[in-house]
C-alpha cells in the first residue's frame, strides 16, 4: 500500500513517521507481525527518506520510524509505503502521520520503535 504526500522534503530534513497499527491475524508460530514502513521516492530508484520495520502485536500500538532526507523531493516525488508481504498475516493500519521536522534536528533524538 502506498500513500501520496501533501508536502515535499529538502536535503537534510529530519522526517518522523508515526503509525497506529495492530496485527489482526498473526503469522503462524509468531506473536508479532512484520511491517516495513518507508517514506521513499515514488519511482525508481526508490531512495528512502525514512523507514524501518515494525513488529505489531494484537493490540493497537503507536510505532515510530525516522530518517533524514538525502535529497530534495517535491510532494509528487515521494510516497509512504507499507510492505506487508514479509509474512502471511493480516495487519490493520489506522492513523499515521508524516512529520517533516526540518533542518538541524539530531536524528538520534527522535523516537524510534514502539511508543512508550
């Protein structure tokens, strides 16, 4: 699944993605699902601006992934992609937010993984 963006990003912008997600049907023998979340170029070479793999459980949880834009991209050149094909699973995705925090933000200061 991919989602188009309303705004672009400039080289060096810190990007934070927050997504509410749960695993409705878990992969066989696992207690979590697997979802790759990625803000990326909409066309080849699909360079990533922010992303990571999240492992949702059976309850609604807020997850974060982040990154720093390596180039200048207009809104129509990027999209948010959710790759669910790593496992046989059913994943529910609710609200998600893509936040361009701009220049000068230390990526290490951004939340990552499951929200506490």
